[in-house]
C-alpha cells in the first residue's frame, strides 16, 4: 500500500495475487483489484486533463484569428466611415462577414466534436440508397468546385444495394470529405466520389488530385485542429476529419487513407447493406 501511494497511485507492476488461505490473503487480492482500477482511472483523468489543455490552447489560437480580423475591419469602417469609397466599404464588410462565418463554423464543429467525444450522439440506422444521398452532396458543392476551377464528379456502380446507416451522419461525413478534398485540390484538378458494390455493402471513395499528404503526416490527419502542410487555405476548422472518424466509429466502421505526395489523396470507408 505504501508503494502504491509513493508511485502517485499509478501501478507500474501488477500487485501480486495469491491463492486465499486466510483473511489477509483475501485482503491482498482485493487491494490488487482496487489498485489497478484506481490506477486506470487516474491515468484516464490525466489524459483527459492533457487533452483539455491542448484543446483550450488550440481553441484560443483558432478563435483569435477570425475575431481579430472581424474587429480590425469593423474598427476601420468606424474610423474611416466618411472617407471610404463604397467599393472599399463593401470589401471590408465582405471580409468581416466571411471571418464571422468561419468563426461560426468553428464553434459549431467544436460543439459537435465535444458531443461525439462525450458519446452524446447515437447513430440511428435506417435503410436508404446511398447514391441518392451522394448526388445531393455533390450537387451542394458544384458551384464551389466551379469557382475553384476543380472538376467534381460522382461515379457509382449499377444496382447498388441499400445501405443501413444514419442518413444525417453519413451526409455529414461525405460533406466533410468532399469539402476537405476541394480545399486541397488546385485549379485544374479533380475530385471524385465513387461508390462500389460489395458482397455485403457499399465501399465509398473520395479521391482528389491535390498535393497529397506526406507519409510522416498521415498518422496525425484525424487529430483535431490538424492541417496538412503546404496549403494556405485556412477556411477550414481543422475538425472535419476528426468528426468524420467519430461518425464512422459510431457505425462500427474505420476510415482509410492513402496518399502520394504531389499526386493526390484517397479516403475510403464501407457501409453495410440491408
């Protein structure tokens, strides 16, 4: 017991259990179970505290930038209200509005991710045609893709089976993946959403011809606030892939990723059929 206390209540070596012969042996076994349980809880609490501090640091950094931009442009409008041209005024308002939208998206994503982490979100599976949902998502990004000069395409096999999943959550996952692919694909590139029939479901691929992700970065891309290097587009919250991973985990599925530097990235996952 003294050794357990001196180790700051973390078990480094398992407490030896014995075949009970008397009450002291029984007490030793009870203490072994108790110390291991306490040790696990202490380490979990320390990990949560570490994640909390990292989250606060990241939030402070990511919220500061759009807030400073909004404040700066609004102050400029106030100070120079009588000397600005209408074109300059509209430009400042447009930038402030975009930064406000970014701030709103970041806060919404943070709220959603916290709900996933707290296991407050539950998947409600139902049968539906995945290709119809995919068409709706692609349609939502058509104008954005055109504005970026990126070709956005949907390809799917004939006679795809219905999948059983939470429609809203899968729509969110597809939206995050396509949005991410467009962000990292330069003008003249291509983003493809592919659906392929499996014996027991449908496989989903989101492919882009962007800059790719280096092998040393791949293990970290699903961490919150992580952004791949080499891209100046800061419109994303850095939480989309983390949320997508949580969504697929709720469905008992994993998300895969493969990438070749300079040639693009592919994200993939599977959904079971009915």
